[in-house]
């Protein structure tokens, strides 16, 4: 009993520390990176009605998310914090909801605390908790949909039917992945109602969801101008259709198994232990005759993979984040059941040792902090302190959205001439020609440099080395996390 108290209080401390760390990342207020900045610019300059139109800069986000972000900007000002607040709140609210959902599924407060512990200190979840994107909202809405489904099937009264219908219909407007969750839940409800409970009332919420989806699709998704571009850009995130091809199994290995357990769960080269524990969780739940639970937890990922093979929705880390809590829950169930088996049949092990598979997640978290991505604010701070009247700025094309968002914070840059660089993926020499058309003291500003994170020479490296070979030495430079500033002089 004493050990059980120690375990529960230890897990509560882990969850609390995760909340504090996520608050720390919010307060640290890292720079908005390219895509987030491009989206943020809309909240500063567009009205609610303008947000209903397709966004420029190849940005896509649910209308409900856009409207809430716009409202937060109007309420709290056009600052980073205002934009990060809704994703952060979504993460905070998801923690107690995940606990409640885990407890409802497993009937174990210990498992629920273990799952929330892993969830709260996961590096990916903490990163997205302060990202100006809809992904933590996807997580929250996914949980709400499952929770509402359990509530409806447990009660089957007028009020649960109304909640089930309305929440599902509204969720479509706030999350692009809600339709995946509703498709899975809908199939479960149809089976449960027609073959088990003989209840046709379930057609009411399904009709409500379908109507909401048709309206949303017709207004905002059909013939969307970014569809072709997105399909080409995310082509590596689509499961090959041919199950007899090598690429099909390479995708499952790298983009599913390694992506989930090695990169998302942050288990690195020990990912196989996470995969085995998760598989064990599925097996134990099936043995306990909780097949509907396994279906509700795993079917969304299966349907998502099917959608990706049809090129309807890419399968990538940020896109399947909504299903991450279910993976964590299965992982924790597997660990707990394996511990129980060992404890009952082999050797008595204090349950406080269950803290260890949770505490190991502090290691990747400590290696990943501070959570920075493209710290253009540091570059702009250096630039504002060193630039002089008459100097010019050449803005690399990838740096434009973030620079434009933060420019108003640096009055020293207000009267400086800015040359906005173009994109020359197929002919890098054009970058040099573009820069050499300028004259005088030129400050080159880089961020979101292509190719992203690959070992090949980046466009920034090519540009700087080419300028040096053209006898244009670097007179000053400042390099920070994925952003940099260089000064050159062109006669």
C-alpha cells in the first residue's frame, strides 16, 4: 500500500513537472518558424470573413482554429503569446481529459496516471503545446470525440444523444482529422446499435456529422488551390498502394514503426521495446475481452494509413499527433500488464519501479530543451544593433514570413531598404545574381533554409561560399539556431 502511494505521488509530480516545462517553453517564447509565421500574419491583417477564403503561402488550417486564433489576437494583442495561448490551453485541458479517458477505459487509476505521466513529459507534445498550429487541438478534439462516444454508449439517453451529435458535428470545423475519428466511432456506433443494442437513434448523430462534413467540404475543402502542391510536397508521406512492393513495407517500417516509437515516443534506438510493450497492451486488452477498446484506439491510425495511400491525408508526425495518446495508453497498459504478470508468476517487484519507464522520458526532454527551431528574433536583434542608415537587407525567401511578422518590433529596421529574395531551387546561381544586383553595405538574413535538415549543402552554404569565391568577404556575421545574418559590401 505504501509503495502504491509513492508511485501515485511520483506520477503526479511527473505530470506537474510536464505542465511546468510546457509553461516554461511558452514563456521562453521561441521565434515563430516559417509556416507558423506565415499563418500568424493572417491573424494580424485578415478579417474573419477573409479567413474563410483559401490562405496564401500554402497554409491550411481548420476554420474554427483560425477564428479562435483571430479572437485571441483581438483580445490579447498581436503578440506571440496570444497566438500560442489556444494550443497551450488545448494541451493543458487534454491532460485531465486523458486521465479520465484512460481511467474509464482501463478501470485503473495507476494506469491512467502512468499514461498521463508519459504524455505530459513527451518532448513532441510539449513542443506543439506552444506552436502556432492546430495539432494540440487535434489531440484534444480526438479525445473529446472518444470520450463522448463512451458517454453515449454508457447512457443512451436523450442528453447523451444530443451531446454526441453536436460535439461530433462541431469538431469537424476545428480539426482536419476529426473526420477520421468520427468515421471510426460511427462504424462502432452502427455495429453496437444495430447488432447489439437494436437502437436506430444512432443515425441521428451520424446524420448530423455527415451534414456538417458535407457543408465544410463544399465550402472550404473542395477544389482547394493548395491540394496539388500539398500532394506533391508530402508525396513521401503517402503509403504506397501496392502491398507487394518493397516501398510498401519500407514505409511501414520507417514512416510508421520508427516514426511512432523511435521519433515520436522518443525511444531512439530502443524503439523496439516500445513497440513490443504496445503490442502486449493490445494482446492483454483482447484477452480481457476489450476488443471494442482496441478497435477505438487503433482503427484511427489504420484509417489514416488508408487515407494516405489514397493521397487524401499525409501520414506524418504532426498529422498523426491526434492518435498519440492512444499509442501511449496501449504502451502503458502493456508495461503494467507485463509487470503484473511478472509480479504474480515470477518475482515480487515493488510497483514503484513502474516509475522507471516514465522517468526515462526525461532524458530526451532534457536533450531537447530549450525547444528552439528557427530563432530569427536573435538574428533581427543583432541586425537592429549593427545596421546603419543607408545599409540594405537581402532577405532569403525562407526568412520572409517570420521577418515580416517580427519587423514591427524593431524600429531600427523601419527605414531600411529590404530586397525580398526569390526562390531558385533548380538554379542556385540565380541567388548570387540577385544579390550582386545590389550595391553598398548589404545584410543577408537567412532562416528556414532549403534543404531542411538534410546533410547536403544548403542554399545558405552555397550562397556564402559563392560570395567568398567572388571576392566578397564576410565583414560581420551572427549565427544562431537555424537563422543567421551576414554583412557584405558590394561596390
